[in-house]
């Protein structure tokens, strides 16, 4: 199944981590976007969603009518584990994830590592913790072959660009190496992550490094740690 890429206004930015040096952002879509794209692609009657509780977990099934085969094609995903009545509002979580499974907004998985220095927003201290009331929005995005190739994020309060994926706006060069399917790519520099031997003499696979660094290669992780005063 192929869906049109998300537009800038359909993507939400949420602060993931924050400290005195800056913050990191993650990109999200909301359930309304999924519904709009399903309506656009299949028509209002061409898809349906169903929620059910199986073994105490809330599941969502999204089904799409295949006019040729005359049958519904379904994708299911679990939303909230240990579902209780008070979590009813979170039914949209399982819907959003089921929509990811059929391919809507999958380009968000290719988002770069988004770091915004503390000079680009107003840092506030609350109960000895850093926070910000500034909001961020995607001001421009380019998606090619299902992957984000350019991205700019603006601070809504100041109107100033807070993050730019490619500082000078250049495109991927024709001869720039593309990731092989079995390679794990650094979210920051886009180079394949190499295995490494740690200070303790233990060797780590690229996948292990990716998991430990939340998606960074060893070099970018060192840079990130340096910017954060040694803390992750
Ligand atoms: Zn890197």
C-alpha cells in the first residue's frame, strides 16, 4: 500500500529530552491525519477501524476494502497494555500504530536526530528541572522514496528556525552512498553505524550501539555527550 507523504502541518513536534544545553525533539502524527489520509486514499466507506480487548490489551484493527479481490485487508496493533476503563482516551494510540503498520507516516521513522541548542528557545526551570513552554513546528519537509531528505523546524514563539537538517539546503549528491538494507544508519550523520569495542573490552554490534545511543553512531554519540556535559 502506498500513501502520500505527510505535509509539514500534519507533523507534531514534541520535546523528548531537555537540559541546560538544549533539547531533542521527536516527530509525531495525530490520529486525525491518519483518518484524513485513509479517507483521501480509499474513500470514507473504503476503510474501517475496530477496537477490541484481547487478554486485557486494547487492539485496533484497520481494514481496507480491496475492490479487485472483493475482500477486506486488515492490519492490527496493540495500543495500551493492561487496558482499563480510564485509558479509553488512548484508543487512538492503537489506531495510530495500526496506521503506521499499513504505511501511513512511515517516513517519520527516518527522522534525523533533532537537537536544538538552548540559545534557540526559552529555557525555564521548574522544581529543579528544566523545561520550556516554547512550541516547535515543522516549517518545511522534503520526503523522497519514503525517507525525509530535508527538514526545518521553527520556534513558534520567536518565528526563528531552530533546526535545519541540511545547513546549506543542499540535496543528497548523486554519488552519496545510499544505505544498504542491512546497514544501521546513524540518525545524525546518516553514515552506517560500525561495531565497536568498548572500554571494558566487550565488543558491540551496530544494532547494540544503535539501541544504547538511541540511534547514533559512536562519533555522534560522543559529540552529543560532550554537548550535554557528559550526561545523556
Ligand atoms: Zn553519526
